[in-house]
């Protein structure tokens, strides 16, 4: 099998230090929307200066380089055990080069491993075999502040008057955004999964964060829900950093899943403005990044 | 833009109001979850005896915190191999996790400023009035930019807590932040919380 350790290291470097252009565009648009001289606009100006500086100096956009979440789509015949070993080596190397902060803490002893390696969930790696000869690896770095404001609702929710339908979904998502205030580093991107069990639902709510900021949901009903949630979440007035303002979320991505007749979960993953996600593609022995 | 140098007097702190942008200079200490728990459990409401270098560390940080500032931050640090430390990325972490501890820590050390992000609650706001002190909101995620205002890493305590959780003594110049909780009971966070709650009610009924 090909030695991809250097390629993985470069994927990590880019993800941590170089914000994707679609996210940057959303932040630039938000800066123009906020009132001139407001704290909200000031926050966005600082955020965008920081994005440029991090890219220039190849230093982390945010010091919380989060949980590294890899999604690997591999052709038949690849060893996922070997891929995991190479990814883990790259993670430790990226930590020693200060692209990543040592973030893996043993929950029982409280000891930080120092190299971002822990159990099988740190880093998180999902493998899936695909047809063809192309290997793609997506990486998201998801920080703790935004992870902490994620939420899962089991519908019906009588407190919010939320039933088992898309109107109920609308209500609980708005509740989650209001509860998050600025604590998840607003303006954020919402990844939402409807259905599944508790585990699969949360996992899917992160997977949808891989979608480009400006794409349109192919399901017209979900596309409409995404538009409504985007508009109404921004009407809450929480604003960048929770300073008040027009921009509370930059985007909303929704996915439906199959569920048990008895269960109706809505899982919301809040991604901070520093939406660090990058993809590496290997075709014909050549690696490219996007 | 107001320039603040640490240590800072009670009178100067009372001059600051919610919404004021500031640039901070002087020596500050980073401290987050493990540090606040350690301060409370070992010295403020002791439930354990000081062990190892606990007392020594306490004696060293006391004069830095007195009339000074604590920064909720877990930095990315270069030079861990040779001790020639440099802050590479150093934005604020979410402050609300320290809400159970912060007010007592402020009173104990006579802190003048708590720096973080996301704001804090009623207990901390009361302590701001009483001590007096302010909450300074740094821009979350602006880690490379903020690291540039860190002129020097003076030393580190409790590195065994892990790099993010250790107490880093740093010298900053022109550290950018906004006052979002002041010594007069003002809190931008309480305001935004209340307005957004009202708006949410409307949207839920629509």
C-alpha cells in the first residue's frame, strides 16, 4: 500500500490553517450585512484578519484544533488498519509541528496523551469502501466550544410544542440555536439529522457539515426547511460572538434518515465559524487537495 | 479604543462600560477548567491538602493575579521540546464552564479582569460589581491574530495538567477585547439572551 503519511500531514496542515473559500465567502458577506462600526461587524473584521494571517503563517486558525474527524472512502483492496496507522502517525507529527494542539485527554485519569492519540475514537475515522480507483479523505476539525452546544431532541417535545413533523423540527432547532447564544463561536453552521438512533443521528449531523456552503438540498422539502431555519435563526439577533446582530448562522444543512416507529430524534451539530474542513483525493497515484 | 495596563486600579476598572473596545498590556495568566478546580479545591474552599508544588505555584501566581487578569485560554505552544516557548495560536475558550468557580476566584485574588468568550452568568456579574472587575470578551477563534499580541512567554506552571490546561504566564501588548460585562451590573450577554428568548417565543408561536 502507498505511503500516504506526508499527504495526510498536508491535509491536516491545510485543514487547521487554511479556511475553505466557501466559508470565507460567507463570512465576508456577513461582514457587509452587519451595521458599520457595530461590535458584530468588528468581530467579523477581526475573524477575517485572523483567517488571512493563519493562512499566511501556516498557524492554526483557532487554538482549539478539536476532534479530528476523518471520513475515508477507499477502493476495494485497501487495508483500513494500515490507513488508520498512517493517519495516526500523521496526527502525532502534525501535533509536534504545532498544526494541532494536544487535545486527547483520558476521561478517567485526566491525563493528556500529548500527541492527539487516544482510543479508537480519537482521532475519529470512518471508513467506507467505494467503487472505482479513487481514494478520498475528508477531514473536519471540530472544536469543543461548538461541540458542547450541540443538542439532541426526542420528539414530541411538549415544552416547545414540537410534534413529530418538520414543523416540530423547526421549533427544536431554533431552541438549540437560542440556547447556544454565542458560546459555539457564532456565526455557526448547523448540521441537522432527523431520524436514526441516538448514535447514528449525531454522526449524520456531522456528516452533513461536509456539504458546500452554497449547495441546494436536492429534496425540495428539506431545501425549504433549510431556508426557513437560516432566516429564522438569524432573526434571533444573537449575532457574531453573541454580541447581537444580523448573522447568527452562516448556513443550515439537513438530512433525513430512517428511524424506529417509536423514535423521532433531531440531532443538531453546531459548527463554529472556523468551519475547518478539507478533502484529499488520490487518483492514479497523484494527490490533490480541495 | 481604551488602553489598559495591568495591574489596574479599582477606579480605572469602574471607568469601563459594556461595549468599550480595549487593548490590554501587561502580564496575564492563562487558566481554564483544571486550574479553576485546583484553585477552589486546594486553596479557596480546601477539600484537599496542597501537594507537590501546589503551595509554591500558588505563591508565584498570587502577585500576578492581584489587580490582574486571568485568561480562559488553552494555547497551541511551540518549543515544547527545548522550553523556548512561543504561542502559536491563543484564542479564548468558552468561559461559562468556570461559572461555578469564577466569582470566588475573583474575590480571593482581587482579579480585575476575566478574559474569555461567550460571557458568564449572574454569579460572576455580581462579583464584577463587588470586587470590582470586568469581563473582557476576546474574539473566539481569532487565535493566530491574538497570538501576535503575546510578546513573551515568561514561564509555565502545572504543565502536568496538559498544554491547554496549564497556567502560562505571558506578557501581552495590545491584546484586543471588548468589555461585555462591567462593574456596574451591565451585561451584553444578559441583554442578548433576553432579546433572543423573546424572539424565540414569537417564532415558536408563528
